[in-house]
C-alpha cells in the first residue's frame, strides 16, 4: 500500500499537518500523510475553540458543519472580584468537536489526493551524507520501512521529535510553556451563555495563565486552565481548576472528560527549516503566545509550508535556503504579532493582582461597542496611573502606538 518514495511526506495528522499535505497535493505533489495514532482526532487535547474568519479559507461553510457545537460572538473577561468585560471580537469563534473536526480536515487532504495512513509512526530521519533529510524510517501498521521523499514536513505537535532529530532547538523555557488541563463539565444550564467565550484571569485563579469556559451546549462546556510552566512548581493546574469550579459553578458536579497537555508559547522556533525538512504548527511553537490557540495558526503555517515545498521541489532545490521562503512568509505575516503577544503575556504574568482587577473593573463600565481603544487607554491611564509603567512595555512591543 505504501510506496518507496513520495515528493512530500507530512508527519502528524493534526490541523497543521492535514493542511500542509493538502496544499502540497493541490500543488501537484505526490504526498503521504502519516499519523501514529489508530484514529485521527483522538485523544483530544484542546479547548476546541478557533476563530471563524481565517479558518474559512480552508474549510467551506463552517457554521453549518456537523462538528460545530456552538458559535460564540462575544468574549467576556472576568477578574477575581466578579467584574466582567464583554467584548465583541472581530470574528466569531467556533467551538467544535475536534474528534470529528480533525478527521474532516484530514479527509479534505485525502480528497485532494493525499495518501493518509494511521498507525504509521515516524521513528527517525533518513539523511544523506551532508545531513539533508531525504526521508523517514517509519513503522507502518507494525512493519518497519524506509520511505524516501524530497521534503519532509514535521507537524508532529508539541512533543515534536522530528524538529529535535533535525537539530532544531525545540525545548521551550518553562516561562514559555503553558501547562494545561480541561474538564468537559455538564450541569451548567442557566449558568453560562452559549454565545460567549468566557475567560477568567488573576493570580489566584490561574498563576501566569487563565481559565476558559467554552460552551459546547446550553448545559455543557469545556472548562480549562493554563498556568505558566515556571509557576507550576508546588501547585497544580488541576487543583486550581477544581477550586475554580467549586467557587464559580458549585452546582456542576459531573465531569464527562478530561484532557491535559503542555503548549509551547515562545511565538515560534528560531529556525523553521533545515535541508529537506520544514516544521509547522505546535512542533514549530506557532500557537498564539497569549491564548495558546494553535489550530488556525497551524493551518496557515501548513498552507505556507505545503505550497512552498511544492515550489521548491519544482525548482529542484530543497535546501534550507530555498525552503526558508516558507519561514519568511510566516514571519512577515505573524512575526511582529507573535512577539507583541508574548510581551503582553509576560507583562500580564508580572502585573500586580490589584491593578489587573482594577483594570477589568474600570473596563466593565465601558460600552465596548462605542468606545475607541485609544479613548479607553487614555481613560484607563487616568484612573490607573500605575498602568503607565506597563504601557511602556506595550508601546515598545508595538502593540499600541506612541
Ligand atoms: C489543554 C489544551 C487546550 C487547548 N485549547 C485550544 C483551543 O481552544 N483552541 C486552539 O486553537 N488551540 C488550543 N490548544 C492548542 C491546540 O490543540 C494545538 O495548537 C493544535 O492542535 C496544533 O495542531 P498541530 O497540527 O500542530 O498539532 P497536533 O494537533 O498536536 O497534531 C500532531 C499530530 O502528530 C501526531 N504525531 C506525533 N508524533 C508522530 C510521529 N512520530 N509519527 C506520526 N505521527 C505523529 C500526533 O499523534 C498528532 O495527531 C490547546 C492545547 C491544550 C493542551
């Protein structure tokens, strides 16, 4: 069933890998997508929320897909004192069933001509005498095989081994790692709004991170937490989450599922390519450094990598310098944004709890549909002069204009 050689092999059938494979195939490449698990999409390690607008470039008619649980059109930010700001985002969020979602994205790849295989694990790289990647040693449904390719795309997620095998420095500092856990909670009828994604912040709630409540239905929600890796010693994300549930949703007693995982939030690996190899998605640390959302960013990276791989193969040059057109394109679109969001996370992590509570309390008094960001900022600075020190960080990061 499996061939001895392909143009492109993609490792990992998450959203980043499936889109990378699809784009390579759509560009005329003979493409293999391998997934080590027996089933694509499980186990889920995700809050299952993503932004609709960008994802619509890759999937048709999203709001009407069977894997959509809810669509939220607002997000609310809560402090430790019970104040809450409600903001309409630029684009609605989809809360999905990732078990079905991931399989559907992989199906679009298969439909574009990709050969998709589960129970197929990449075990090591095949490299030529100069160290260029020329394929993979694979265990495919129990059989060891050497499979050659012109380009390998590593989309093997947070614990990516391929990036490490290729010599890319991929272990994040603890301060750039979120440690997360999530419960699927039922018994929430009348206690949540299904049109709103809720976020709770503050040192007492989630040290260096936040809690989210993403409604899956009128009665159920993904309720999860991330805390900063450098704050995890002596505390536990799960302990904080249990405390939050008792305090905020004391009547919700049933947990129908749990997921745990780490998410690197460095804003991106320093290098995304080597000779014959590209890295995308969580394997490349491309998740949003503030929220840790990585589904859509991974899909965009997959698009750029798959398309660039095809171009380079057609031109007959798959050395790092040629493949780095993918890296350049990614950095031009997201580099500044990722750096800014990382700065904001670091600033929020260090911010005094009273100041953070005060800012949310003040913002709760604004009509968010009417007030401009500049006017809100000036008012905030007048009310909370200590914010001036923090604002300097934001100005330097380019997030707010001088
Ligand atoms: C608790 C938690 C909550 C989150 N919530 C959200 C959220 O609400 N929204 C959001 O956008 N993001 C969220 N994320 C992040 C999101 O899940 C990831 O950013 C996203 O899945 C990245 O996609 P990917 O394709 O890069 O990697 P993955 O989805 O992790 O896919 C990688 C795939 O590679 C496979 N693989 C690994 N090694 C091999 C190998 N050697 N051979 C073959 N296959 C291999 C894995 O089995 C896996 O299927 C959350 C993460 C966590 C941990």
